[in-house]
């Protein structure tokens, strides 16, 4: 006969010490001093006395607790420990909860959207996650091993998308690193794949005009381009030509309309203005090559030497002897670069006007 009822349990009051209300067959309610009422089931397994909690009353009613006891008794009859079975089920549920797709979304929200990363960056990472989710999105993060991830990435690699594979591997690594920190997994399988994947081949140089006469013709075409629309594209192209900056999002459509092939091995593209400036300025010889390269934000021999010196100093435990440069040196060849930019602007203007090519090695004074 059952000794408990919902009413009896509900009316039970806490005491100075914990006490138990038994229902029989190992089931009881433990009343804690703070009034909490916890269901406990006591049993023997493998010759040892054990117990397992069924939850808190009244969230778990008397009827529900007795059903849980019945399920536990059936497991014992089958030779299974109810506590071990429940823990295995909990772990399996955790695996399902922490699949790659879910953790990837959590990482994106936590590390990108909440940190207000650029929209373009978030869009790129969402695309990368979408590609990865096709292959491993529904797999528990803690179960993904290097061979499985390698197989997924090689499917993309087989389509010749070597650059994409590199980006996908990088994004996957960030997700796994996030998962390690959140205790969703214990390792990053991407770290073992670097040598197993094919490196992206080096691309062909972007097309660029380097003959002074051709550059002059290009600048004359730019000067009369897009007049009916206010000249925004014309000004953008002139700005790239004069400043040598990387074009970023600027399209090559205008150059193609003018008749220039902007593809690999073609005539000239927006990025090619950098090669144009580098070639003509270096051929002219009016400025030291390091000044030109510094303006183009390329490595120079001076920069490489400074880095080597800095590596040695840091290895010896020494700080940067030049404190200002140690923060950030923005003044490399600054005066020469200012003169170079004015000189280049004048040169572009003269080429547009049809001036003859400048003789090499003349002074820029």
C-alpha cells in the first residue's frame, strides 16, 4: 500500500533537520530545511547501495515519480544501472544540442554580431558556415574527427575551389576553438589538415598598362568617360590612378566599356594602376625604389631589416629602442612620398596631354 499522497506531501512542513517521507519500494521524498521537496529512489546495483533523483515536487507529481520508479525497476531487471543509463542519455542529448550548425551560429552571434563586425565580414562568414553545414552541420561538434572534416573539404577541393577550401578550414577552426572554450568539444580537427589539403596556386599578375603612350591614351579616355552621369566613375578612376590605392570594391566595368580587357592576361584592370605607377616610377628612376614601394604599402628592404633587428631585440628581451616607432611608424620616407605623389600626379597629367615619355634617371627636384 502506498503511504504517500499529493496532499500529504504538499502539507509537509520543513524542520530543523532534513527528513524523509517514504512511499515504498525505494521511493521517498526528502524535505530540506529550506522547504524544497526532492524525489529520491534508492536501489542496489552490483552489490552496492545507490540512489537517483527524480526531480522536485510539485513539478514532478507523485504519479510521475512512481512512473519513473517503475522505469528504473525495469532497467534493473534488464541488468542496467538507472543512473548510468540516464547519464548516457543526457550526454547524447548534449551532443545533439551542440551540433556544428548550432555552435557555428552561436559563434557568429557572440563573436561577430555582438562585436559589431563589418557587415561584409559577417556575410562572408555566414556563407562559409553555409558551405560547411552542407557537409557537417548536423554532426555533434565533439564527434567530428580530422578524416571526416578532410573528406568534406576535399569535396570542395575537387571542384578546383582551393581558395574556398582555405577559407572554409579557417572558419571551421574558429568554430572549434569557440567550442573548446565553451566546453562543447576538446580539440580542433582542422589543425591536422594543413598538409593534407592542396594549396591554392599563385594567381596570374593583374593586367596593367606600363607603356607611357598607352597610359596617356587611357587617361584621355577616362577624362571624357561618364560625363552624362556626373562623372562619378571618372573621378573614381582618376583617384585610383593618382593615389595608387587598392581599388577594393570598385568595378572594372567602366574600363571594359572603354575597350580594355580587365581579365587575367588582358590589357588593364583597376588594380593595375598600382603596377602602372610602380613600373613607370621605377623606370624613371627619380625616386629611390624603397620610396615607391613604401607608398604602395609593399615590403621594402629597410622594413625587412628593421623586422629582423626587432626579432633579435625581442628574443634578447629588449624593448624597441625607438619608443615612437615601437607604437606605430607612419613616417617611413614621408617627405619623399609626398614629393613622389605630387610628381606622379604631374606625370599622369602630362601623359594625358600627350607629352613625350620622360627620360629615365632624371631628377625629380
